[in-house]
């Protein structure tokens, strides 16, 4: 879904995403994922494990007053 969103934003047809774009998005994520400091700053996590390419962002807890 993330790759589709980026492709659409760049003007591509989401049904025909260029392979280079898909690879670039995955590589970019993996570079940030490998850097522990950046991973923490962005809140990335892999809810389905390594290699799943299904990542999420951890939300900070919100507290009701």
C-alpha cells in the first residue's frame, strides 16, 4: 500500500508500478530499518517479521485527561 501510494503521488499507474521504484522504496526503508537511531526516530517496526516488507509505525500512547 505504501509503494502504491508513493507511485500514485509520483504520477504512476498503481497497477503498473515500475520495478525500479518498488525496489528503491524497499531499499530506502531497509536502510532506515537497519539504522537503530533512525528506526527509533521514525517508530518503524515489522509486525509480521523480517522479510515481510509489511512495516508499520509505532504510535506514541495518548492519555486522556
